């Protein structure tokens, strides 16, 4: 990668960001990144605390004797990343550093990683916090009238468990600045709540007895994927829904026996890849291939312009050794269920044009030895609609005729937007003063940790901000280099403005 000094200010940000891309930090595996942050803080003689669930806070006390009750500011990010990679890319997230590179799109320079997610979500927040910490210590930044808490949470991507189980005494203050947004011309002041559940269906396998059957695999690949909240309304293909549409039609026309279904990886990512393996009569192979060819043409037309690289491939598995299948009745019921289960936006906000109100992501399917496991993520801006969607899903699962066990993986509240809060007004004015433009104030259809913070600290005002990041939760993730300096400039101006109230 090119010299970091060419990326502009602040240089400390880029050095910290580069260092943390070398550190493994998939969700629930944040030990090494937490230790790195802790050591960096303690080298500068700042006090650190770690709560029971392993969130970390660095305390930077006011030099003017201010108290956290009336002057405290919390800067917050999460330590974990979404560990997604291209299927054939040789990368081990448990030990390999990310391989960074720069690309240019429309005369803008972006930082990305080869074959994997970049971890800008939320590595940028960590790097901003550490850069501020370092520059306060060396005297190049002065916020002496502020108590600062730098909060680093765990397991945001998998289920917001760091925020939801945080020790309430770990932080205090009047304002919280969440550094986990991805558009530099807007601030987020509200978000959807969500529920993620896992369903398991037990079944008995049957042996293939017909020697004329051949094993075939149909694969879906080449999709953009993306965030299951903020990208859910962009008409991108869901690999599992495309696959089950195909297999439902094949099951109707041909006498097939399904061996397994696989697809998706994470509940907060739109699935990009999926495949099914089934057996079919050797004599029907050519007819099947012609049928798939016609289906491919029709389905690819649906995603022209949003997922133009969609691939639907059929392969003959000559050396496939697992000669077991679902029973025919179980197969029919399962495919029917997966075909009709909803996906994508369910409803739009009644007054905020373009904002998704309620949605569903059919996220993951795994075939184990005698269990089908699938995971679904639902989101809504209101608790009522979130509950209604879950009730409808449970009814649908019950009507399938299958014996399904449901386990709630996580539930998180919404963050109701307050458009007239003092922090929002100050932030709007600072942005206007610095850039001579109006900032956009928004609520988003994604889960942010602020939902829990606003619930636990009802008197703490908060906003979420960050530089431009595209392709989140996918190997296309990229960070706009110029945008980093823009948000840095705003962040310092905002902190200086807030400090003036306490001098």
C-alpha cells in the first residue's frame, strides 16, 4: 500500500487505522484489539476500565475540574468487524492481516481490502478515538473543559450484545457521539429496532436407491449483498430467495431428491451466495439444463442494473459420495416454506419518504446431518410493527406443517429520533459554520448501539456520524480517504464548541 502520509490529515488516524487492520477482530473475538487499545491508552497514563462483557472505556479527565454530570462527552465505537470474504479468497480472519489497497472511482480515492471486508465499520471510529487521545496527550488538541470517555464496545455486528449488556456505571456524561455512521453529509439521530431468530427443523435422511440418479449442484453467486438494514431497499438480490425460487420450480417440474441447501453467512448481511445439491434421473439432465437456462434469463432480467453480475450455475457432481436425501414430503414442505417466506422491505415510513419502516432479511440456511437451520433478521422503527411481523412469521412457520423450534438470538430496541435536541441543533450549526452547507438529519433502518444507550441513559443526548463508507458487510467495503479529513475537521470543531459551554 502507498505511503500513509499521502492520505492527508490527521496522520495519526491513518497510522492507527493501518495498525488495527493487522489485528483479528471478528465478532466475539475482540481480545487482541481490546488489549491493543488498552496498552495505547495506558502508555499515555490514561485510566482504563473493562466491564464484565469486555467493553472497554478510556477516561480522559478534564484539566479544569469539570464533572462528568454536566460536561462529560462520550466518544463511542465498536471493536468487532463483519468478517466476510470472497469464497475462494485465501484469508484466515483469525490470524491474517487485511491486505489493503487504494482504488480510484470518479476521481475519488478509496481505501479497500483485497478479497475481504475492510473493517472501516467500525475501524474508523476506533482510529478517530485513538488519534484524539494521542493528540490530547501531546498537547496538539486542547479540550481541557471536557471530561471525555472513549467507549469501545464488543460484538456489535452479531447482535449489539456489548451495548445491550454494558455496565451502566462504565460511562457518564451529557452527550454521546457514536462514530459508526457511513455518510459524511448527514447525522443519524434515530434507528430501527430489531429481532433475530434461529429456527431448527429436524428430519430423517433417506438413502438413494436408484442407480440412474445423478448428483447436481445449482449455485447462486456474483451478488452485491450488503447491509441487511441500510441496503435492504436497494433491490439487490438475496441468494437464498433466488435459489429457492429456482428449486421450487424444478421440484414442481422434475422428480428430484434434495440432499442439502446452503446459503448466507451473517444475519446482518444480505446473502450473496447459496447452493442446492439434489439428485435427478440421468435421462433428464439435458431437459434440466435447458430449463435452468430459461429461468436464468428471466431472473437475471429482474436484477439488471442492481446485480448485473448475478451468476446461476449448474454442475454435475461426478464424485459426490453422500447418497442421502430428504424425504419427499419433507422436501416439498421445506421448499414451499422457503419459497413464500417474505424478504426485503415490508413497509415504508408513513411520513419520511424513502425510509424503510419494517423489513425482513432471510439470511442464513445450513443443512446439518439431521437438522435444517435457518436464521431471519427483522427490523422496524416501532416495537409494535416489529412484534406484528414476528407474529406473522410464527404463523407462517406453523402453517408449513413442519415441526420447527424457534430460538430468539437477539432483540434490540429502536432509538426514537428527537429532531429538536440541543446536541442536534449545535451539531447542525457547527456543520454549517465549518462547511457552509446544511447537514442532513435522518433516522435509518439499521440497528445502532445508540438504541441501547438512549434506553439506559434517557437524559443523554446523542448523534451518530462518520466518513463515507460504501459496500459495508461485503468484500466491496471501501473508505473514502478525503471524507476522513472532513469528519475529523467537524469532530474537532464540535468538541471545541461543546467545551466552550463549560469554560
